C-alpha cells in the first residue's frame, strides 16, 4: 500500500513540475491570446426612460374594498369662489351658572344635574335645557353644557 501511495505522489509532483517548466520555457513561438479592447459608451444613469407599457386595469376589485369609479360628467360646472370673512368668536360668559351637583333617581336610574342659573335651581337631565342652557353630558365632577352655540364645561363648585 505504501508503494502505491509513493508512486501516486511522484506522479502528481511530476505533473506539477512539468507544467511549471513548460510555462517558463519561452521557446514556443505560439502567440499568447490578447484581450480585444472594445469601445464602450459611458452609461447614462441620469437619463429618463420613457415608459412604453400601458396598464389595463379594467378588472373588478378582487377584495371589494374600493367602490367602482363614478362616471365623469362631461358638462363643466362653473364655481364661483366667495371670499368669506369669518366672524370672530366671542367667548360666552357663564359666570351666572354654577354646577351644584347631581342626583340619581333609584327607580329609573336617570341622573339629574342641579344647576344654579341666576340664583334659581334647575334640575335637568341630559338633553334638557333651561334659560338657553342645554345639558349635553353629566360627568359627575363636571357638566358639559351648550350656550349660544358654544360648548363649555362647568366644574362642580365647592361652595
């Protein structure tokens, strides 16, 4: 077995030595291959490429999430722009209203808000109004009211 391995090693090293010696021997007049230089145009990375493809998306929405487009009217509509000046909003003075508290009717489970309006007590439920003040929401520690188209919160008074 050793004899066979020695012969294989000698054959391999002999082949390597033969190739090295034949490469160093310049007696061959055979020309070496030379790479041909081709004229290349520089890449124009900044040029825009025109899109020649047309998308045909006249198919229905497979998920049904988007409504089909409404047909466009061919009649042109003239719209006049009106310069509207917004009126400055004057904050309302609600110092004449005080939130006194709330009570709950045990039978109907309805809560009523007790408001002191100009010294008079008014007991109102949500959605009810008195003297122009409409109760929108009772939040127990405060009440949300509407007065003259403005919405304000009135906090429970300590006195």
